[in-house]
C-alpha cells in the first residue's frame, strides 16, 4: 500500500514516518490507519498527537472507507498510566475533552469505518473501536474498559457508546467490573459485527473494509445519516430526514449507473461503483 492517497494529497509526516506510532496508508479507495508502537501500542503523548493528525487528515480528505488495525501481539494495552499521574488537576477536564474529539471525529466521518481487533484491545483503543461503524475481531480477542484499575472511568466516550450498542445494563457491567470480555461474547451482545479466524484475520478484515470502500459510497453515507438521526430522536427523527436523504442519493452517478446495469443484467451485475 502506498503512503499517498489516490489523489496525491499530502499525508502528514507524523503518519508516514516509519517510526510513527500510527501510520496512514492506502489500498485504492481504502484508507488504513495502523497502530504501530510495539510492544503495547500505548496511548501516550506521541500516539495522541498522531491520532489528532490522522483525524484532521481524514476530515479534510474523506476516504471511501477507513480501516483501523494494529501491529503486534496486542491491539493496544490502552492509555499510558503515567498520564494520570502527570496531568495537572487543573488540566484534566481540558485534556480529556480534547482527546474525546478523536472519537467524535471518527464517528462523524461520512464514510464506512471498520475497526479490526486481532488481540487484546483496552480503554482508548476500545473506545475508538466503539466509534466505528463496524468492529471485526478474532474470536479470542479480548476487550475491556478497565479504568476501574486506576479508580477512573472511561474518558473517551466508551461507556455511552457501549450502552448505545449493547444497552445500559451491559455497559455498566463491563465498566464497573473492569473485566475482559471475549470478542465472541461481545458479538452476542451486538457490539462486535463479525468474527474471523486467527490465521486469516488480516486478509478477511481487509476484504471486509475493501468491500465497503468499493461499494456505493454515497448510499453508505445516507445509511449512516439515517441511523444517526434514529439514535438522536428515534423513528420520527429518522423519518423527518429520510426523503431529503434519498433525494440526494437518487442524484448520484453510482445510483443511476447501477439502476441501468440492474435493468440490463439483473441483480448480479458487476457495475463498478465510483463513490459519486
């Protein structure tokens, strides 16, 4: 995969340095962010700064899909605990409000987003995963919001986003117990979308994201908008925007071409979607 996007847009140096804790690369229309700070992919100052650069880039150069993954034995052991010791009390609220913007930015991206977890995924990394449209994982991967161990609470929106996916009771259970939960359990809860085998996980996760990246991008964006309105205000809120949303999608090139291809070749047509 290259280190420049299909349009040749410059990638921030912090994200293409071979020693960067987070790297941005591309496979056609798919952007890939890889946590690459062994052995634990901790969220320390360098990782935070890389994430700020990454979400800024993605907001300004929206890909057709985004895959977030990790290198190493773990996805991430979470937040560097020294941050809790070293952040002055008067700076705590500002510090976590700023970091929460990473999760909010990922959540707002007008493209499909996939988080791929091959192993242990804790705290900040899990919270970013919960901001994505899809979480795919190895069956045995473990997840946790384990802030209890430092008498803290998830500060990047994990509690409420877990409640959104699995219900308030499950969110309280996971956060208050501080236990680790297997991906298979979270799949039963509706938190993890798909489980892949360990031997084929990298390829299957990439294929999952690539399928979204080469799909009808504007229709995917519409689905995200409608579901977000539903979460804000229920069926009535989603209904209120739906007509305008489908009107916009009806004018896209992909929709027009796909309709003609369907009429000519049936539902199994092989039309290439262009994302517009």
